[in-house]
């Protein structure tokens, strides 16, 4: 354990920290500090600490310090190295509003000459990353602190330091885009070569680390050249029906990036607001290992956008969405990215239509621009279940005006996507009818734009009494359900599939009624029937397993294990011929 040091500065760091403590106890969660699922060993330097820190209120009674004072040079950082991130691995107590932080002397930063960043603990153990701003570089000595909370102590297990200017996530766009011009081209290879040979600066070194080992070497240049020389994997010759054959079976990352909150003020807080854990690459790896080759990433953008006319999505939120999308894409899987619980402003009524279209256009322009160079493994979905929220006809087709407005909104989103060019010119885009419902009144009025890269998006928890009604039957009777399901699929076939327009059922599932064997029988029948019409399906998983609500959990995101192996086996049997 590193011995405590006395740091002498004008005004004193400890005194400055004490002055700020009361102010910081009311601070919102920082947009820069964040949790990471990566191991701390990825840092350039790691130091074992194993020391406890306490709140100032408890310091006198338990004799523990309110901060741990550390030295970069003793951790191993060499003189002249730029420190980009400090990682703190801790053990605490989940949800107790303890704020771990780093702090250090930064002359001129504020009246206390003190820079700090912090994040409220919401996990019992984990690693927090603190990004160091370039304009306030960290000195040799700094502190790990604890401010306010309902428990007395938490333990700092180890501290990691990353060097190099790679932490500016606000400019990260896509691996290989070294000059951050939203494309990957020969200009990026020239810039990377200049960096390696002549020490010329990169616009964003994070994008140059193509092998993701936290070093920029000739290996990264080789990978970039290979990326540039490889033929495009966007095959414009694929018809929609040919394309959807690649989607074997999908899984929804439900109740996560689509969660809503009136109090959340950071990407982490939004993502975990409905009780689901923070998404990690290990989760998506587990989804692939289970047998899925597609992940639908529902995203609610409301609450993370500025006002008119730009409706700017915050960099922190867009970066986090991209991070999760990359977990999917980097696994060789298909990813469906959408606008989900945005019904607060996506109101299908003529009085709101102009504003709807203005905001939809701005949103999809930003999303499409960020993901312009992603290949056809990324699919956009304009909206989730657009509908008249709260109306008596909310779930029964709405009215003709609402259905007409949804046609206009779909067309607006598509136009914005196509206008960004690049791979978006031919990207497949999913579009829902009213409430994404596969009923006659919704489908009859669905008007699709004249575009041969559109997929109809449908949600179908059928038969309702078994699949979605919490008070319905727990038994599946194939003889009684077969007609209803096949009629639904036949309607989709006659309207779309027979005309070469593909359909994806973006949400389906049967909630848990302590009937695993019945659900397994149902899902195998459902998927085989869907496949006979050429329709791929995406299971709705909200990571909920018990209680009287809509429990559609299949993969336990805390254990990374399939909770219902019989259902998973039935899913794979159902798509064995895809």
C-alpha cells in the first residue's frame, strides 16, 4: 500500500477539497466520469492500493482518511507523458450515493485552484474512468476522494493511469477515421503514417487504434490499409428478400438504452434507470454464444436532445449508443438501431406533424451521419410503435389521420437518412405501421416510400392471451393457435413479401407464467411458421423474470447465462432451416 503523503500547495489541496465538499455533495453525476466493463490491466500503469476512504462526517469516529494521496511518478508514469485517464477500481455498496472522485491542483481552474471529477456509485464493485481534460493536465500528485453518502467507507483496490491523448470520446466516430471527417479514406492512412514516421499529431488517436490494444503501432496502419483495400461489403445487388435471409434470429436489448427517466442526467443513469445492468461487450458476446446473430438496440433519444432547430443529441449519449452498436457489429452480428420510447414528441396528429418531421429529420440526420460508414450489418428503424398515446384507440389502430401522419413521418426519416450519403444511400431501413401492429386497419393504410431498401417492421405477441396477457392462459394449444398465427403471416405475405418487400418481426415473445415447457413449444411453432413465409423474428428481452408483470427475460444479463435453456433450444430448432 502506498504511504500517505503531505501535499503542500498554495491554499492546500486538502483545504480546497474540504471547501468544495459541501458543494460537490449536490453535484449531478458527471458526464465525463463513467463506468467501464474493461479490465484495469488495459491501463498503461496500474498500482495496487487496497486502502479504505471515508466521508468527512465519519472520519473522526473511524480514524480513516477522507482521501488517498498518490504520486504518478511512484505509480510509474514517466516525465513528459500526457495522462488521459485515471481508472479507479473500488469495492463499495451499491446504490448508496457515495461519490468517488479524483482531485488535483490546477492553477487557475477555479477560485480554489482545484480540479475534480466524480461519479455516484450505483454498483457494489466496479471500475470508474475519470477523463483528464487536456487544458488542465494532471500534476504528479493527486487524490482519490470520497464525498457524502449513507455508508462510512469504500475501498480503493487499485488505480490505473492511461497516457496519451486518447480519451476525448467526444470526437470518436469510427475505427480508422484518424482525421475525424466521418469517413475512412486514404487521407486517414496518410495521417497515421505521418504519426508513426514523423511524430505528427493525430486528430483523434482513439480512432487510430484499430487493434484496440491501447497502442498506436504499424499494426494499426496495416489494418487500416487492409480496410481501405478490401472490396466494399455493402452489396447493393442484394434484394430485400435476399438480405433478410441473413438474419437468423434476433434478440432485443430491451429496457436499457430505451429506458426513460425524469431525474437521470448521465448516459449511465439513463441506461440503468429501469433496473437493467450497464451493457457490456461480455453481454453481447453471451447473446451471440447463445445462438442469436442479430441484436436490436432500442434507443430513446428524448431527454438527450437539445431544442429547435438543431435538436442536437448530446455527444455523451451518441458516443454511448455507438459503443453499444460496436459491441454488436464487431461481433459480426446484425444490429437494428431505432428511435424507441419517443412518443412524447412523435405525435401522429396533423397539428404536430410539421414539428414531428422537423425533429425526426434532425435526429436521423445526426444518427445517419455518425454511422455513415457502417456496412449493411447496421439497419436503421425509423420509429418503434408510433401511436396516439392515451387514446381509446391507442392499441386498436388509432384513426385515419394518425396513420396518414405516420406515413409522412416514415418518409421524412428515410429522406434524412438517404441525404447523408455514403452507405446510407442503400442502407436497409425498417418502417412500422401504426403501433407496429399487423392488423388490417394499420396495414391497409401503410404507404411505403418508393425505395427498394425498405423493410416493414412488425411487432406480434400472438396469440395475445398466451403471449402477452398477464391474466391469460399459460397453456399453448397449437390446434387453436395455428389458424390465428398463419392468418397473420399470410396477411404480411400477400401485402409485402409476395411483392418483394421484406418483413421483420422486431418484437415477439411470450411472458413468463412459470410455463417454460409451454413457451418452448410455442416459440418453436411460431418461428417455424414465420420462417415458412421468409420472416425473421427478434425476441423481446427486458431482463425481467419474476413477478406479475411483463417478464420476457431470456438471457440473464447479470449471470450472462440463458435463464430458460429449454426455450433457447426451441428457438434454435425453430430457425434451424434459416
